[in-house]
């Protein structure tokens, strides 16, 4: 509790921030959505909730704001000593945020308005707490991009990823594990000795890697913020998110094919349902391992360095 009070005490103008946030949220609740075809509401937040509930791949946005607050508090020792003062150049960011919302409202694109809302949140903190806060908090606030629902726009990528993981997993099982599998597009079945089909599995869109990609990409951003200091190292970690997510899905499909070939389609489907965590486990292990390899070496204080046994005494 003392640490929390110390952190909050280092943040000036909290009442001003609260008032600005109430006004900002009210604007987007009352005049946030101009397209009533999908969700009949003027509220940007009710529209966003409807999209999250309709598509679990986008529902990661629910955890973003709490995660940003947790990361800033986790790194509070970096934020407490910052010089915090009102900074009028941040009004440019707020003007841009309002412009984005106006454009999104005019062209009936609520996602554009959502970008404006997120930019406004960041701009308010910079307006009250200054340029030092802007630089230090930029990386955590990048996580706001994960609130934007994009899954419906990337169906083409979803199909190509689904086809890729199916080809690689089926090819590995056929050539390395010597399973008698036949692949037709994204459908894989086991060919029995009599020529009939045995185990059959359709690789659905959920197995494409999109959902795990969003989670793994978010993890890479968080781990990069906490473990890595150089931007190029963080960039490498973010770039690795896609192949790691795909690798996790390939590992799960291989497991499904092996179990399905040995024990039948019901067993394979049960494995696919119950072992969905395999995808994330493989990807998370890859992110953690890569981040550890990229992490800066720990410099030990001079008084902790070992001394030579036979060093001459003064």
C-alpha cells in the first residue's frame, strides 16, 4: 500500500485527468458510433462489446487497459522520478484524436473513431504530465492497438495460415512419422489398408493461428517491454510472433493426427479440444527463450565480483 500511495502521489493533476476522462468517455458513449446497421447504438463501447462477444479472436481487447496500468505500475520506479508538468504540445495529439473521431463518424467507420479514442487517452496523460512521461509511457500505450477488432478484415490471411499449418503438419506426419495421411486442402484423413477413409479432420479457421498470433504478439510486446531495452531487440521479438504462433498450431495438429490415426477420429477431436493450450505453450516457450537470449547481460556490482585466491595483498 505504501508503494501504491507513493506512485499515486507522484502523479499531479489527478482530478483534472479524471474530469477529462469523464468528458472523453461521455463523448464516445453518446456520439461514438454513427453506423447503426450492425449494432443499433450511438455508443462506441457497446458497439465494441458486441464485436468482442461475436468474435472471440478480438476479445483480447478486454484485458488491454488493465494490462497497461499493470505494466506502468510494475515499472513505477522508472515513472516516479520523472518530471511531470503540463505540456501544451500534447494538444496536437488531442486535436488529431478528435479529427480521427470526426472522420470515422462521418464515414461510418467506428474503428477509426476507436483509434481516435485511444490516441486521446494517451494525449491526456501527456498533456498533464509532460514530455518525459510521453517518452517513457509510449511503449505500454502501444498495447491500445489490441483493442481494435480486425479479425473480420483478415479472412484471406486466415485461410493461407490454415493451409500452411495443414500442409506442414500433414507433411511431417507422412514423411517423418510414416503415417498414411492424405491431405485435400485443409482436410486431412487417414487412409486405411483397404483404401477407405479412417480418421478425418477438417482444420478449422481457429487452427489457422490468428487467435494465438494475437495473444503471442501481445505477449511479445509485454516481454519486450519488461526484459529488453534496445528497440531493435524488441523488433526481433515482435517479428518472431507470427512464426512462433504458427509453430504452436503445427505442434497441436501433429498431436491430433498422431492420436487420431492411432485411436480414431473421436480421440483426435478430443485432443484438439482439450489440448488447445499446446499452441500457446509452444509459442510462449519460444517467446521466453528468444527474449532470454536477447536480454542484456546482467552487470554485477564490483563488490560482488569474485577475487583471485592468490592476488597479492597490499
